[in-house]
């Protein structure tokens, strides 16, 4: 198995788990619930999508997918909205069905990106600072993200925000689903 094939399979697996273990089992009208505290599924979906979207924008230099969803996701584009690990008060305005649409659009773009990336492109260091600024991420409020992504090769952005971060938050969403009493097991 070559590296590109492996990366595509990892992303496909993460998205399949997200769809099959969360989106298909938790009704949209319940995705804003926060049983036991923590983040809602709607927030975790938006948050994971936002990070993956920005990482893809850094690698490609393209406008983030969020731009096409700006009018459908109120509050989401303000100074880096969605980057925060903890759910924000404005997230109550998010429609879980629209968040799903944004998330799946980002995952689809990620799958295309990863399947087309040549292995030597993974070593290139993209301009993450420009991508974060282009995505509306306030450098003062999110200096930690600028430091975390700055100077890193594309491989880091593929491994973490595009694949690992989505998979990690899917695990969080599965735990939330289980606290909601919706485990299929």
C-alpha cells in the first residue's frame, strides 16, 4: 500500500465512522443537546469541519469552503468562530442539518485533496498564516493556532486537522451519542 492510498483510506474511515456512528443514529433535532455537559454533536461537527476547512485552504491556497456557507451558518465566520474547543454561546443559532452539509462538503473536499496530493507535496510548508487570516481567524485571539500550524509541512495538516481531528471529535460525538441513550449496541 502506498502512502497516498493509506491517507485516503484513513480519511474515508473517519468519515464513514462519523456518518454511520453519529449522523445516521442521532436525529438532527437532538444534535444540540449536551448531556452531562461538554460539547453538543452539532458543535463538534462544526468545530472539526472548521479546522479541516482551514487546513485544506492552507494546503491549496483556495478560499475556505465556509465562504459558500456563510449565510447559512450565523455567527460562524466571526473572528474565527468554530475554532474554539469549547462550545460558544452563539452556537445555539447553528442549524444541525446545515452544519452536517458544511461538514460533509469539507470532508468531500478533503477526500479530493488527499487523493490528488503527491507524496512530495506533503513535505511542502504551506503559508498557514495567510490561510488562517484568509479564513477570518483573529491572530490575537487564536495566536496558539497560528503557532501550532506555522512552519509545519502539509503532512502535519493532513495528519491532524484533516484526518486526526475529525476522527478525534467523532469519538467525542460517539460518547455524547451514548450519553443520549442512542448507542446501537
